[in-house]
């Protein structure tokens, strides 16, 4: 019996249409485009609509990852979401809501909250589930609606954050050269 590895099958992303530029922020807080660019390299960020929630953005990124992967929804056996801006404070998890929106039924789904490193942790979790033989096709998504929690009077943070989502389909493979290799914050890929 050959060893099973976790492998990237596809990725997908989504950002809202509305854009908040540095010029817009100049009208809101004591800052300038030059000050922001020099310190962050950021010139604009995407902002979700009032009626757009984290799971909406996550579902759009996931739909693209699923389409690109060629994996049938019925074959997905785990959905993981990293977010610090969930649709609901406690439950249901954003991963469960995304699963429902995509018609992925009767699978495990849960969230983690690990801020900037959340997606990297999801890769570790997905890798562990796949390489243990417990799951074969794991959908992971990092999704945030920071505009719902950012203080737009605080120059030190409001310049940094926007909204959007990124997703990936990880699948079991017996090809070692295709494996996800040590997905940690401290390792070289």
C-alpha cells in the first residue's frame, strides 16, 4: 500500500467590487497616500457591501476552487474556514454556512480563528486529515470582512485591512512530488 499525501488541486479567490483608496482614507483620518504607501505598500483595499457577509465571499472563492479542481461536490468530505470575522459570533460556523450555500451536504465543517496565520493552519489541518486517511478531498477557505470590525478613526489599523476570500482544494495523492510540504509559518516550502 502506497503512502497518501495531501496535494493542492486548485485555488480560487474573491474580492468585492467596492474599493477604498488611500485618497478615500485621507478624507477619513489624518494620513496621506504617501504615508500609507511608504509604510505598507497598499494603495487600495476591497470592501464588502452592506449586505455581503463573510460566508458570501468565502462561498464565491470556494465555488471557483471547486470548479477548477474537477472534484464533484459530493466527493468533498471536509470544509474548513479561517476567519476572525464570522457571520455569527458563535454558531453556526462560517464553514457550515459556506457548505450550505454551495450545496455540500452531510460533511464535517468547522472554523478556526488564527488571524493572519489562519490559512496556514488550515493547510496543516487539511494535510493531517488527508494523510491520516480520514479525508480525501478537503476544501479550505480564508475569508474576512474586516470592514465590519475596523475602527475607521484609527490610522494605525484602518489603512491595513480590506475584505475578501481565498480558497483551495486539497486532495489525496500517492505522488510524493505533489505533496504539500510542511505548511507551517516557520518552514520553507
